C-alpha cells in the first residue's frame, strides 16, 4: 500500500475539524439512556446553621466524600482498544487513535486508552469477541462485521440505498437508532456508539464495463455485507478478501472489481493502478457508520465524568471523520483523474434502479430472519421515509437549485 498522504498535515487538519465537529454536536445532543446516570452527583445540601453538632458531623462527612472523589480523580484508569483496521491505515485507524488522544487530554490523563490495530493484540474480526470477553475494554470497527452474531447489527453500519451520513446521525443520535443499537448489543454485554462516518462511498473499481444489470452476471467483486448480497442477487459473486490482499487480487484478475471507501481513502490503496474504471455512486454504502464498542462492565466501572469524557470524545470523532472525508474527497478524486487518468463512470440509471429492487428484497430477507432485525429495520424504514420527505424540500431542492452553478 502506498501512503502519499501528508500525515502530519492530516493530523493537524483533523484536530481542527474535530474541535469544530464536537462544538456542533455538543449542543442539543440527546444520546442514549445513560444521560441521567451520567449526570454529576448534586452537591450535598448545606449543613443547618442552628445545629452546630449536626453541622460539624455533616461537614466531616462532606470532607470525607470530597477526599474520596479527589483520590478517585488522582487514579489513572488504563484501557486497551482493539480495532478492525491495519495499524497504519490512515483515517480509520487514525480515528481510533484520535479518540484515545481526546480522552487523554480531556480527562487530564486520568483515562489512558492504548490502541491496538488488527493483529497487534487480536485479529481484526476478533474485535467484537475480545471486547465482549474483556480482553480489551473497547473496540473500533464497523457493526456489519458482526452480522453473523447479530444480523440486526448490519442496519447500524451501511444499508444499500439506505440513509446518508446526516440522516444516519439523525436516526442514531436524535431518534431511536442508538437505543435500538444498544438493545441489539445488550446480550453481548457491549455498549455501542457511532464513531466515524465515511459519507457516501464510491461504487468501486471495475475492470469490466457496466452498461446494464446483466453485466453483473458472473462478476467477481470484493464487496462485504448487505451490498455483497445485492451483487449476489444480481448474478455476481461477492468475494470476502481482507483489506491488505485486495490490490493483488484485482491486479491478478482473481476479482473483476472491488469497492473500498471514497477517493480520499481509495487513493492510498492505489487501486487506480490496477483497475480500468471508477464507478459512482456507492449505492451500497450511502453513509457508513463506524462504531466504538465498550465492554459493559468496564463502562459501568468508570466514574460518571469519565463516561461523559469518553462519550464526547467518540461523538467528536464521529463528526471529525465525516468532515475529513467531505473536505478531502474531491481533491483526491481530481488528483486521480488528472494525474493518474482514472476513467470515472456513473452507473447507468436502469442499473441503479435494478440494484435498488434487489436491495429491497435483500433487506426484507434480513428483516424476516429474526425479530430484532425486523424491529430495527421497521424503525430504520420509517425514519428513512420521514427524513426523505423533509429532505425532498430541503437538501434535495437546494442541491437541484445550485446544480447549474457547480
Ligand atoms: Ca466500502
């Protein structure tokens, strides 16, 4: 993998974006049902002045309580965070690192989180089990990796023809989404949070032209999750290939196509060197949410203020990664078109329509597979319908009005 990104520059920009992002999200943020239990304990009532004995006793108790708080505040809690990303992967692994850095600064060093990339402590796809077992107190990844354990988890990451980043954040943070996610992970003893978003992804890198839906017949594509099921329904085969092996698989013709993320992330993978066409849009991942998962016992053992520090650090990262993607994607797209002669292609309209039809069938199938999936998908669909109705006369109308100017 070739990493031409200026990492120092990226880190600097990301910090600025994180601050901007967190400021916006701190206002009016209503996440999770833990808010009440996380609120700082109210100070004890002032001792009555007309009973000196009682007052002295109360003051002593208060002093003791204050000392205990001070003792706790001087303790350093050390955690491990495991991730599903290669240790040096820009943006995604760096997102996990940022959470640890924010927490360290905001807690004044009282909560130290040591981050381990895939393979450094456990394998990428062992993240969920490791956090559940308490081998690590928290993890960073994407919930669609855990479809085999909890099918409903897929709806919290990427849904083909589902909601974009803004709409996912609205569902998760200001409606029922996060509560349903918490319910989905309850039996696993995990507390989830949205912890990053890629924005609308790209359709992927293809070595075969897509002119009609029939061109998916026999197409071998590396595409995970629900998108992969849609490709299979369209006659293709969805291949599961680890991130580090995609490039050579594409180069050697083991696969005909792969999707990854968007121009910013894709550039560093170098796929433009081994693929003929770069298709858009990423119908299969219109606003992929990344996740932080925390071991429930470890979370409950944190003091309320450290819980809040951690929660806000994660939510800040959730905004920061999306800001980074939105700020950088066009730069890297133009760079690849102008410097690497990448052939950019839209999927034809009738292909998109056909894929959408297959996607709805796939989603109905998942919803029918277990009660939790149905509960989550019902909420997702209703919210998507409502937010789309609003979006039609807000975002969409606005985009349409400025389209000629772009
Ligand atoms: Ca992807």
